[in-house]
C-alpha cells in the first residue's frame, strides 16, 4: 500500500486499517511460530504498512493541532 493512497483516506478509515493490520500481524506471527507461514516477507510488508498508517495518522494529528493554534 502506498502512502499516497493512505493520505486520501479519512482518519476513521485509517484507524480501522491500523487495527486490521495489527490483527493480521498477530496471525502471521502465530503462523510463523508454528512454521506454517508460506511467505515470510508477508510479515515484514505488513509491519511496514502498519508503520505507514501510523505515520499518516500522526501527520494528520499534527496538521489538526496547527490549524487549532
């Protein structure tokens, strides 16, 4: 997922996406622990997507603070 796509999403959509990604990471970690993870790079990519979502949420929060000040 690209950052450009994420910036177009609303804050509510981003928080929902964040919770979905966290849940997916948990499932992938469980599969890795039981050695049933077919693609180990999927975990790494999902973590990066989560970091992108959290970064965009942080940017939007800071923009909101600047507008209020």
